C-alpha cells in the first residue's frame, strides 16, 4: 500500500483528484487540514465533514494565517505556525507518505514545510489566476507547481511549472440521488445563492432585504455558511419563518452544501449568485449557467474580479462590485438575467466532462511518477 497525503484549503479540486486516485487500489489517502470552520467556532469545517464521510483518514492541525498587513492578531497568528509545523512533522513521520499533494491556503504551509524537511516530494496546485501568499512559499518547496491558468501571475523564478487546468469531479456531471431540491413550487425558476463554504455576511444581508419579493417569483436555495456560531443562518431562518404561508416553502436556507449535491443544483438552477472564487467560476463555466458574481473586494490582487470577468466575457452573466451592491441593484440584476435561457448547456457539460477528465489525469500521472 502506497500512502498519499493531501492538504490545502481548496476542497473541490482536491475531491476531483481523490475521486480519480481512489480507483487505484494501490493507494491509501490521508487528509491533513483544519477541523473547525473558523478559529473559536464550534462548527466543523466542510473538508472535515466531507473527508470523514468518504472514509478517508483526517488528521487535524492548528496553525496561523499569513497576513499581508499587520494587525493586532498578527503576532498570535504567527506564533501558531510553529505549532502547525510540529504537528505536521509528527503526522508525516507516522504516515510516511510517498508524496504530498497540496491545494494551497494557510493550512497547507506548515505541512509542506515539514514535508520539505523530511524530503518528501510535494506537488502543489494553484487554483486562482494569481499565486496566493501561501503558495508563493510552497511553490519554492515543491517539485512542481500545477496551475489552473496558462498565465498565472506571481510565480517565483526557478519554480517548475506545469499548466494543468483546474480539476472538477467527473461525478458532478452525473445525476445524483438526493433531496436537495425537494422544496417549493417546482414551476418557478430556481436561484442558487452562495457565499462560499463559510458564507458571505454582505450577500446574506442583502438577500435578506429582498427575500419576500424573491420568494414570490422564484424558488431560492440559499447556502449561507455557519461562521460566527451560525449567526447568519439564524437570522435568515427567522426571516423565512416570517414569510407569508403561501410562498414560505419557496425559500430554503442551508448552512453548507454537500459537494456531492452541487451537480444536481447546477443542472437545475436558472441563476447563480455568488463570489468570484476560481472553483465557483470554473463550475459555472462548465455548466453554462447564468450568474451574478459579487467578487470579494479584498481578495489578493483583485483575483476574484479577474475570475468573474470570465463569466461576463462568456456572456453568462453580470459582475456587481461589492461597494455597488444594494438590495435594489441585486433585485434588478436578478430580474434582468433570469430570462437568459440556457446557452447550449448540454454542449458545455459534454465538452467539460472530456476536458476535466484530462486535467485530473495530468495531476494523477504526476503522483504516479513520484510513487513508481
């Protein structure tokens, strides 16, 4: 049995590779990451919930974030990084992985540093169009850096780079047996609203202002996150409970979406409202869904805005800057876009199944080469 360790903050591409690796019975996968969604929160992280359900061994570490600016939290955060390195070193010695596959983010930094100390080969993947702060360091420790974009910015000199694209699970394109859409009036257009795994306070509050008007005309699935001890979930659930009885069922609020339900949502949604993370944008493009993207304004080097413009240039939707976001602006954009019919959706899906299988195959081939 060959042990492989996977880590990092971008769960969706990790799942795409896990899905492909699990077909090879020579490998045993371990996942090293964060157990809690946010520091001090009781809620479990999405990766912990999903990885445990896949019967993959999950090991938790504590570490601090790298920050581009100095705040009163910076010192405490920096002091936690050595703790994460020690914990990572311990798990790596016990697990003895043949290779470490990292998907970036602050959690992966101590793991990759400990792997480098132990001379374990590291393959890292950068999901966004601009190399993140953690991956700027990790790429220097890695044997190879895989990128989602041909023109990824900020890559250090003398780093070995391979353009692979961003892997998406093949299972996302298949029908899945779940009841995620079993609510409301099925004759109404479905709108899926998401702020990412942890949710978005700005999006949640803006939607809350217009939820009565929306639920009259649309069926709304709203993934709000579970941060801050479920504050937004409680707020939105209260709004739902106060909706008029004849359209209360058209609004469904949920903290987290199981990644294995997302394909069903994409195939049925007429409109998606969300942030401009690379994975969200790539999945929207893969399915050819109309979308309203509200980029995170403080994302590194405005990467979410750049991601979002790919949606706009493909003719699939609209970008609203967060500073311009109001309930009135959002409602007007929804009404304008929901009539945008599916643009060759089946053609998008067929082409992307072929492309995504090849992307995941490139990364798995790299893993095989280090495990031979």
